[in-house]
C-alpha cells in the first residue's frame, strides 16, 4: 500500500499514530504483539489496532506484516485465538484505520489528505476553512 509507505517516509510521527492501539483486538486475543499473517501463532494479528500493548507498532508495519497488497486482510481483519485464525467483523481493518485517522489533529488530517491525494493519480486537496455569505434584500 503506497499510502502507508509515503506516510512512513515523509511523516513518521503520523505513521506512529495509526494502527498502534488495542481497541480492535479480538475476543480472547490477549497476546498479540506483532502484525503478521501466520495466525496460528498467538503473538500475530492481522487486525489494525488489535495489539495487546498499544503504542508498539504503526501503519507501515501493519501494511508490511499483514501483506495488505495481496488483499487477504483488507478490508476485514483476523486474529489468533488459541492458535486458530478468527475472522473479525466485516470491514474491521477499514474501520480501525478510519478511526485512527479521525483521531489525528487538524494539521495531521490535512497532511494525510494531501498524501492520499498524491497517491491517487490526479488527486488534489483543497482546504476551505470558512465560507460565509450575506444576502440583503430591499
């Protein structure tokens, strides 16, 4: 996923704020510490923000570890429970990434919007902070 790589290179602080939490971990998943596709290991998860210890990973390691480019764990993630892969609810990875992006501050959101536009050919971001108009009828 080119977007995650762009964030990693150009804005590492934003990279560290996405997919690094624990709110999306699966039921019975108490030992996930890394992102990976080998879900027979209880330490791997393929769920963004599905880590046992928040703050230990980022979106770039999520994309690399889960191999998002092959599409297996996007938009729905999976996790390991009792050494068996368990599927999360539909769109769980897409929802977790969106939730983490919404939690960014205003300036970071503007940066992310610009990076998304650049990774989509022909994209452009225009920020409109305030619009006002007055109409007087006599």
